[in-house]
């Protein structure tokens, strides 16, 4: 995955991104004459919560069966001098590799670093406002995310990492920042752009006024480092640096940014927090963070008294001593993954470790290849049912999970009130103790296409088909 956090898993790599919300707004869809389904080998389908058009399917109704996503065409009527529209052919050879979901907006990032956005944009969380929005400031199809740097005025159209808070977007781009002394060549430096609402410091600004597109976080990351992983949830963000350090900002009262920042309640600027090993990746739950290293070390930063027990790391992930899983001086619980993992995901209140489908170690014979070790909240069936078959790829949303099974079917379980687990739920909107097989559109089956990736956000689900 490029830079990460819960939500996207495809055949050639796992992306885990989670920043979540539950959209409820209604809008008038963009005229169909300006939109068309992408006519290329890769197709994106979506289902679930869609009150602000965040599924990008051309309207604002929730759907419980996969509908094809729509991407902006090069139509003169909707173009502006500041925002050049992209044609469908731009995505033909540019795979979607990452998805980030906010409260009611969605971001897709491609292999080349292009980012596409859909959903609520009343506060410019999806970038500058343009004519393709409806009167309520929403976008019901995916359009290109392009910023203008607030200092240099240069256009920023490719990114390394993206994540989403409840009402905001964070995007990292590598931009020229200074001249080298010897050659006078611009030296690239990561710049963290922020846009949207930033209540309680979620975008490093404690203000009710929207942060304007093109704004960036000053003096971060530290000179000589770059950002390799980025993850956000509702109100906090963590960034993993190239030297293995972890920085975070936003909500900190529950220990999600480490013990040293718990007393601050809100951290409005990136602050380093202590981790007892060099970090390679991380994900955010609603009020906790999970980070891991290259040697299998994993650490959960959270309040040990949290109701859903996310610090209660299962013994199968320790293999060391009874003390593993207890809160230590860094403010969390440490474990160790003694097997090849295909990825780690986080829901609002749970942690999911995916055993690599190819193998499981002899030392842990109870772990079948493709199985999932998960702990946390399960009152709506969010944890994997015991009958779930071996999983090739996993995507974790706010309170639901999608699993791409080894035979190409997509299983869904958890809270599915908005249709994000398919059309069949119990009377409370749950798929609990079992799983649904999501029905594929007839056009997919007829064309002999197959699902190669799955993604999940806040009551939203995505499938990449080829």
C-alpha cells in the first residue's frame, strides 16, 4: 500500500485506512449527461450509506447491492481554469490502491498518486468548490482532487498518502522546498496538506472555521524525514516517518497518542509519542491507535479501561508472557505477531489481524492460513463468525467488515443498517454470528469478471472488479 489506514485490500497488496462517519444529508444528483460509467477493464462498485453521494454512484440514496461508481469526464460545461477535468482514460492503467473514508466523503488514490473524491463538500473537505456540486455543496461522483499550495501557488495534483477525519482531509505530497547548495536543484520535502473542518484540533487547527484547501502543517515532518504511513479516524491522526518515529495530533484524552499526551486532551500540532520499537505502519480506531514494526511487534495505544477491550491482546499474539497485553509506561499494550501477516485493520472499536493466506507457522497450528484474529466490540457481529472461510483479502470499516474469499466471493458481516453488508440483515440491521455473500451485478457475472479488491469505510463498501 502506499501510505495507509482500514479500508482497502486488493490482489497485489493490502491497504488499511480508516477514518469514519455516518452521512445523513440528502442532495440532488449531478445531471446524468455529465457522467458515465468508466469504460475500461477496472471497475469500481459501491454499496451502503450514501446520503451525501459519498459512494460516487451518481445519486444520494443508500443501496444494498453493488452499483458502479462514476468518474468525472472531460466536460467543458463543468470545467474551470483552476480545476482541469480528467478523462476516463486517465484511470485505464492507473489502479486504485487506497481508499480513505470520512464522515460523509470518500477519497480514492491511484498507483500514480492521483486522488479522486466524492461526497459532502460544503466545507471544502473534498477540495475547492466547483460547478459540479449541488446546491447543498455535495458531489455524487468521483472527481479529481487538486490543490493550490497556499504559499507558492503551485498546483498539487499527485500525493503520497491520504487520510480522512470525520469532516476533513489530510493529504501528503512531496514538493520542492529548498535549493541544494551544490547544484541548485529543488530538494523535495513532504508537505502535509489539510482541508475541511477541524474541531478540537483534528486538522491541527482548533477552530469552527473551515481550513482552506492548500493549507499545510508548518515544519512537519522534521527535515531529513519523510512520511511513509498516514492514518486517521474520527478525531485523531498518526503519521509514521521514514526513521521509524510516530507523530500524532487531534484527540488524545483516551491515550490514543500515548501516555505522554493523555493529559492534554487535544494535541493541535504533530507531536512525537514513545513507541518501544521502530514503527513501519499504523491504523486508527475511534479512540485508539495500533502501530507495528518489521519484526512482528505490535502496540495498541488506548485507555486500558476502554469498554470494548481493545488493549486485551489475545495470548496467541504474544507467545511471550502473561504480562503482554497489560498497559505499560508508554500507555498501551504490546504484543507480537509470530506468523506472516497479510495486514492489520481497525474498526471504531476493534482490531483485526489477517493471517497470510499462503502460510501459517508450525508453532501456531491453530491458525489456519487466511484466518482472522480479532478482538474488541462484537454486539453487532463485528468480529469474524466462526464459519467464515479462508480469506484472501480483508477490509475493515467503522462497524463492519468485507472479506474477499479465496473463490472470489465477497463476504460481509457486522452492522449493516445502511445496506453496507448487502440486502439481508436481522431486524436490528446486523449480520451477526454469520456472514452474507454479497450478490454481484448481473453484468459482472455475464462478462466473466471477478472481484480483485475490497474496501470499507463508515457504513460504506467498495469492490474493485476486473
